[in-house]
């Protein structure tokens, strides 16, 4: 599953772009915090750097990957969103995470995730997309619901022995505007 490497998307308030080495402090800050309880747990700075390198590498291997979200007019990374399909996963995923709680409650995650769903079903040509969510992650469940995703209890689990909720995203209606794509 490779596709053209679109390096950024633009929404009303956000730029979603390819990860860069300059994002290391944001990755280290987030992955070193308790906010990672639903994203694999706290990591050392070296492990956070390796996640950044992995995200960058997915773009090279797959032609797409998670976008780093920034507010328009700023290049400060505020989260990770979008297409995610590492080796061994049963299905391509749309993922999301805001790095800092101060960015919550403003609709930023919904705006970014909605753009990523449209991008996955549009330019990337995906036929299906899921979001893997920890059962106790109420915030991500609410976001999946806002996006119109529905729990798919028959979907394969991403990790053996770990129960994960699998939310399946509907294909966006053609009337839904797709985000501005920049190569």
C-alpha cells in the first residue's frame, strides 16, 4: 500500500505536515509524559527519538505516515494525526493524539482527524480505515463517534493478547470538502 507522498495538508486552523528532526523536543516532551497512557506508555528521550525516526521512515516506506499538526502561523508541533499502517497491523489506521492538554476542547483533534480521514479515502485511495482505541480512552471514543466511526467487534485485533476497540470509519460523502493537499 504505497501512495503519492503528500507532505502536508491544510485545514482552516492547522497545517498537518511531515515529521522533522526539529519536532524531537515535542516528541520527547509528549512521550515522556503521563499523556501517553493510551499511546504505549512513557518513553525515554532515546525511545521518543526512535518514534520520530519511525514516523519519518513510514513516509519513506509507505508513501504516507502520521502528520505532525501545527497551528497555522506557528511551526510548533501540537500532535500527531493520520494515516498509520506499520508492518504487522491488520488494517490501516487513522490515529490521533494531542501532545498537550491545553490544546484540548478546541475542536483541533476533530479538525485534524477529519482531514486525515478525507485524505485516506481520497488521495491515498484507501478502501477502509479503522482507529484502534483503548477501551478506557473515553476522549478518543468520543472523537471516533464525532467522525462517524462505528465500533466493529468483528475486526481483527492489532496486538495479540491486548483487547482494543476497533472503530471503523465510513467513507466520507462526496459532498464533504477534502482538505487542501500540498506536495
